[in-house]
C-alpha cells in the first residue's frame, strides 16, 4: 500500500534528485550530449557528433550549439545537472573569471582539452584590393580610441599612406565570441604596443591599457556580424571593398569565393598557423564537465571521438582545422583518457 509518507516527497527534493543525477547513466534526465560555444569550433564539433552517431547507433547524436565562446562559457558555468551543457567549445582559453564563476556555481571539476589550432584570419573577396596589413594598421583602423585619441580614420589610406583610399568597412565577430577575444589579444593589443608609451602603460595601468588597446570602434566602420561566419563570407563576397574577420577554417572552406589577407607579410595558411608564424594563430579547446561523465550517455564516447578524428589525415583536418603539433596531440590524447582537472591558477 502507498502511504502518505511515500507521497510526501517535496518538489525541492525532486529537484535535488534531478541535479544529483550525476552518479550514473540511469539517473540522467537527458539522454544525449549537449555542447555550446565557439562558432569557429562549431563545424568541427558537429562533424565529431555526426561521426559518433555513425559509429554507435545506440547513442543519439550530440546537440551542438553555436553561441560564441563567451556565451557558451556562461551557460557551461551556470551549474551541474541535466539542464546545463556538458561541454564548452572555445576558440580561446578559459578565463580565470570564467573558472571562478564555474566554481562558484558548483562546477568544480573541469577537463581542458586542446583539439587543434586555428587562426584569426582577415579576408576579402576575390575582386578586393589585396590589402597588406599589419597589427598596427588594424589597430589604427578598428580601435575606438587609438593611443587614447578618438578614431577619425575613414579610409585605409588614413591609417597608412601605403594603403588605398578605400573606406574602412570590416565585418567581424561580436563581443561574446572567442574570435573577438583573439582579435583583441593577438592583433589589436600587439598593434597598440608598437607605441612605446602604450607598451609602458601595460605595466603601470593594465586596465587603462586594455581599454585603449582593445576596445573596438562603434561608429559603423566595424560591423558586428553575429555568430554566423557564413554571413560574413556572403557580405565580403558581395562588397569587394569590405573585409571580414573569422576563423581560418572559413577562409579555407570558401577559398573559391574569398582570399586571406597577409598580416605582417604572412598569409594565413595551414603551415603558417601550425608553426605560429602567422600573427593570428591560436589554439582551440573543449572543456568537459567531469560531473556529467557518468550521468550523460555518450559523453565520454563523444570526447574520445574527437581524439580519433584530429590527426593529420583525419576528418577535422579535411574540414580546415589545423592539426596541433605532435607533442600537443599526445598530451590531448592522454587528457581524453585521464581527464585531469583544470588548475584555475594557470589561467589569466
């Protein structure tokens, strides 16, 4: 007979049981992996999901969402339980502030796995002017207040007399994107620090330095194109005077429609990104919520599937991902099997 005591389980207790469902697959209220994050990593994460579904019919294909790295981290770090994502895809390393937010919300064990390399690429249509840019050119063109002064540059010639008098029109990623973060760190800040006073300011007042060196102008010269990198390809293809910023894989994938621009004389290619001679080269990551490994069916299998596909002759390389150096791949392969917890003290 069912007693009153049996029925007297509170709503709160039921919620706790749902959140506590991280001890075994039978406790999970979600039966497929969910990953959120970088638009750059998205096509690779999607390909891994498709390969997993083909290799194991018992598993549902993982849900992959392109939210941007920053937005993905917020979703990932919001908590533990089936209502929260299992993986954050990232086109830059997790920030210390994001790690601290994770810990504050109970996400205390996180595995960091580098899955490959990519580059922050600048591209134009096939009919473009073949601009030869430097980080300093890009900084002067796109900074909100270059060297602390309002940005009045209207054309590329205003930025550098060696460049044509074409209007500055750049389609790029939003503030939630890891590509935007990489643009700031790898290109804008480097261009800014060509100025001795700005380089000195980095040591004396880092916040002021970052404001001056990495804030992007908002007067229409830089257009936030959202997380849809394919839209940027369409925009610059339609306007030969426009420039787009996105991951190198999109340049590679659309090589018949657009071409990469040189940065400090180096063209973004598979080789220049793999040897980091291209200024915009960067690593790509996935972050795994270890508390979900046993609770979510297929999570370990999905992460393992990455390691089967990221080699030089793998599916991901054919899609445009730059394969990481052998030593990095070996370390990442080890991380897939051992899932070491990320040490937040290593982050910036």
